C-alpha cells in the first residue's frame, strides 16, 4: 500500500506561518509518501516563496499544478518562468514533470487548466476577479465597456478558449504515455473538467458560473482517452469551486472535486492498493 496526501486551494497568502507549519507537521506525521497540491497555492508575488517554504519543511516530494489565484498580480509567462527557475528540490510542477510513477500500477499527470468559456451561459457569464487580476486576461477586457455592463465579451472568451486548448495540448503527451504504462492514472487539476464535477454547496454550479469554472478542452481529452483505453482507469482530482463532490463520467473515468475555505488548510489521504485507490476522510 502507498499513501499520498492531497490538498487544493490552500491560499497560503491568507494564512499565518504557524498554520502552515502545523499543516506541514500533520502531512509529515500522516505517513504520506508525497503531497499533491492542486493549485491556488498563493498569489504570484509570493508563490515561489511559499513553494520553497513547503519544500523546506516537508520531506516527501511535492507534485503541484497552478490555479487561477497563482497568477494574480502578474502574467502567465512570468509565473511559469519563475516556477521553472525553482532550485532543484522535491518540488515538481506537473506540466513539466510529465508522467510520474507513483507505484508499479499508478501513474500521475497534471495541469491546472483554465475556465475556458465553453460550458454554461457563455454570453452572460459571471465576471470573475481573474479577468482583472491576471494581465493576460485583463488585456482582453475593455474597462469602459465593463463599467457600462460588459457587452463586449468575445475577446475574453477567445483568450480563455485558447488557454484551455493550450492546457489540453500540454497535458496530452503525458496522459497518453501514462495510460499506456499504468492500469490507473491520477490526473491532478485545478479547474473541474466537466459540468458534472463543478460542485458548489452540494450542487452543480449555475449556468453563469460554469464558463469560468470548467475546462471543457481537458474534459474532452480525458473522455476521449478513457474511451480509447478501457483497460486504464482515470481518476481526476480537482478543486477551484471550494465545493466537494464526486461523479463517474464514464465507466473508467471519475472525478473527485475537493472543498476548501479561505483561511483554513486541510488535506486528505489517498491509499493506493495495487491499481485500486481509496480517498480517506479529512486528515
């Protein structure tokens, strides 16, 4: 049996160091052999500092993806450049790490994804802070138009759709390698890849929230891959919505969405038994 820890939407910028230290002690005491971090780790200015802080205090390796908050106050290329410049350590950014061996029968791949404006009400979607706090997205927003009701939404939709497509293209090679090598593959994401996995307060998010809270491009890739490889079981671990839920999308494709609260930090343990797995109650 192999035990791994999974946390998402930890928002370390909103925590005090003693809270983060307690989290590290609890992960260390849990017996977990690695930690999966599912994005929204911090905000851009503090992201590398917090990643290095976790790495210094945790012996197990940390595999992570980025969430929307991790880009706040910066732009996508700058954040990626800073993450890639991290000193060699136990930190592994999954889009660069590719297919990771967790055990003889379980592989790990991942990408944070983007709310790519393809599900829900794509004409009257809810305006998220992302669209002003991330330079690549704010460049697609007409500020005057925003004040008058934001009717000119097409440029932003196009930008987010292109980011969703790029995320799927980035994930595809590692995913295909993994499904050919392992009978079970864990896919670590930030953004839920399906409408049915976009949980909030015990139900599926409303139509105007879905465009910014689901990544259909990766969902399509996952479903296509699951159908083409029926002997491999894909399990997606995601967050972003701060709501917990589970859905089986296909006989060999399921999605666990994890809850979170600002100012709190917790993790769950996942036990791997051969190609089987069990997600335990909150640690």
